[in-house]
């Protein structure tokens, strides 16, 4: 059976699901949910847990669909993305616009009506930051695109926090800082693996503009910075010794992969580092959550 025939038999719902980038949204919702739990000493109200994450997920999916639409020409030049629904024409541009609009409106409606206006507008700012500022401008304008644009993708833990408290707290911002610093080494590792494709698509990712050695060095430097930043929840009294131990072990693993990537020319190390970075983030937040409910006081605390 030919590729064209396979595409014709592909259920249309799978194309629309792909537009939402479900794997990316899932990671965002995990961090959002953990942000909710970290904001309270007990259980998060079930309605906020469900509706808050649903609204955030729909808005994130809306932004992801816009990314598919804007990048449709670039996607055709990269093996990883050439079969995307909008790039191949399986979903038309206007259909994508309508789909994104519906997702965004429904998501914002849920947040405004059932959560709070602060979370809704912060989510909207995050959506615009990713779909407009990053996708339309930064991605094509500067090799620091993922550093600057990473702030939008780092917002979900704060969105979860504000969904529960209706307040921007320093601890919520600390969660954002962790994801923000994590994003460059995470994405640059993938960019190393896909360097030739980004060059072909004329996207100025760091390995394309500054070379592999420069990028690998910066992955190591950002990983060291990440380890330092992940100690802050312990130092500020947000988390206890169990979290600190987990953060240092996981950070050591990330640094190991970053150093191996820098000193070795073996193929696929970029992808291996990229995969570890995803496990790292999810495990870090999971340990933070476990530590939160274990209620073990920090050994050392700096008064706020």
C-alpha cells in the first residue's frame, strides 16, 4: 500500500489530535497539575484540578495548532515534521485556523468562568508568547530563540499555582524559573541531532549559527545553572531534604549526559540527552510533589 493510500485511510481525528501536539501538552499539564498541588498543603479541589488543567490544555493545544500552521513550509524541509497534517494538506489552513480558534475560545471560557481571570490572562499571554512571539518572530530571527521564547513554555506550573490561589507567589515563579532554565539544554540537544534539517530549513538554531562545540559547551553551562536553580526550592523552605537529594541526583545525571555529549562525537548522543532531559523534568517535579506531601521539614531554611 502506498504512502498516499495510507494517508487517505488515516482517520481525520488523528490529524487534529496531532495538531494539538499531545505529548508536549501532556508534559505541560503534568507540571501545571504539580504547580496546583504545591500551592496547597492538602488536596486541590477536584473541580479546579480538572477544569483548570482542561482549560490550560486546550489553550496550549490552540497554540500548538498555530505552530503547525505558521511552520507548514519549514515542516516540509525536515524529516521529523514533513508528514504533519497542515504541511501535507490533509488539514487545510482555514480548517487549522478555525480549530485553533475553537480550542482557544473554549479553553479561555473555562478558565474565565470556572477558575479565575488571573489564570486565564496569564494563559493567554503564554499562548501568544509561544504562537506569535516565538513561532512568528523569534524562531527565525535569532539563535537565542529558544532561550527567549522558552518563558512561554515555562508558564504552566505558575498557571497551576494561580488556578488554586488566584495569586502570583514567589514559589510559583521559582517553578517557572526551573522550567525556563531547563528548556535551552533540553532543546539544544535535539537541535544538535537535527542540525542539518534546521540548516536546510534556514532556521537559525544555535548549532547552525555557532557550531556544535559552542552549543555543547552551552548545554553544559546551562545544566550547571539548572542544578543551582533546582537547589533553591530547598534553600527557600519550599521543599525538604528528599527533594534536594532527588534534585542533585537527577542533576548529576543531566550533567553526565551533557559532558558526554560535549567530549564525544558518537552519533545519537544529542537524542539520548534530549530523552533524558524529559525524564529529568518529570522525575524532578514528581519528587518535589512526593516531598511536599511527605511533610519532612528542611534541614536548613532561609527565612522569607
